[in-house]
C-alpha cells in the first residue's frame, strides 16, 4: 500500500539554522519519534532503528537510509529510507525536503513531499488510519525539528568585538556540545567563515524513545468524536 504526503511547516528560526539541521542526517533522525541512527557506513548510507509501541506490544524496525541528493544552493535533501521488523512488516519512504524563506526575517518553512510504501501488518491499518497517523508523526517531527534548529548557534557579525563574544552569544548551546575552554569558544563565535554547528536534539527528546502508536490512534478517535458532535450541533 502506498501513501503520499505533502506538508509545509512554518519554523520560528532562520533558513540558515534550519538548513544546518536538515543537511545533517544525524541531527534530523532524533527529531522523528522513536528513530535513531546506529551506524554510518559511508558518506551517503546509514543504518538505524525505529521503535514503536502498540498497546503492550513493542516493535523495532531495523533499516537503512540513503542520501540521494543534498543541495546547499536550494537547501534541499532527498533520501530513501527502508526498514522491516521480525514479524514481516516493512516500510519504505522516499522523501524530498527543503527549507524556504519565511514570511518574515528570522523565519523559514520546512516543506516536504514523501511517498510511503508499507506491507505486512502495517498495511492492514489502511489509508484511513495510516494517513492521520503520518500527519501526527510529521507534526511532532516538525516541532522537534524547530527546537533542534533553534539550538543552532547563530553567526556573530564579522565586526563583532571578540572580547564580548561570550556575553552576546544569541543561542544556548546544549551542555553536551559545549566548547571546553573560553579561548576555543571565542574563536568559534568570532570566526565569520565557519558554518553554524549543528547541535544535538535536546535531552528531553531521547532518540531511543518509543513511538506510542496506540496513543496517536486514541487521540485521533477523540478528535473525530469531537468533530462529529460539533457538526451535529
């Protein structure tokens, strides 16, 4: 079964910050609930896992990611992900994502088109359930993506006084990625030619956290019921 998705998500960060995350698969993966990169085999191929929970049952999909295209000029990424679990369920996703300018300065938009193919037990859900679940997942991904992009340090203007760099740093850097000494931190902020570093996702979004599919389905049922009652009124 095949599902096509076309979404746009406004971001409260500049295009450069958003692209710094999108251009790094290791930074993108933790934004998806339950996803984790476990190995990089070469410049364009990765291995990873996605953990899900349906009620008391836990499932783990092992798969691969191939970066098909990465264009800094258009701030676009194309990738192909494939995975399967031990029960015979399998899924693949051909994704094209890009960062475009937002309606105001300091804002941007994450655009994405994906073709998702599922088989096995996953296909039994049908489009009526898979599409809403995919929408809920992408909404969570976009929220996490925006938080990760907001954690990317913004470059200081070239004429900034290095002596004040430690005071005027505009973005908080997670502790795990902090520069070990003050001299190195000054160099990192003051150098105008170095690209903004990609910061890891906040600790609250641990990459190994399982995706609770049952919880998502229950949320959709409640929303459907509220819409139904509201329509009758």
